[in-house]
C-alpha cells in the first residue's frame, strides 16, 4: 500500500496577489493581498498602503465573493 503525503507547495492558494479581501475580525477594513508565502498572506490596507503590512492565515480572511 502506497501512502501519499500531502505536499502543501502543490496546493493552490485561495487568493491571488492583488485580490481585495477583509479580515474576519474586521470586515469593514478592506485589504489587498500583496504576497503569499508558506501559507501566510501578507496584506496592505487598501485605503492606507503606507501603514505596516498585516499578516493572516487563509482561514482568517475572506472576500466578498466567498460568503463564509
């Protein structure tokens, strides 16, 4: 019996760079995905891009298209 190991690098991330999303804890603040590395999304605040980046796991963010 062969075991198949899950390789996370082969899985596609749900959101792409440039997508507009929001944090589930603060849905009124729109974010733009800047980067996706090691299952972590690096986001800029849409109306204030000069502020520090915010970092989220996929389960912590949603988009208007995904009604979680």
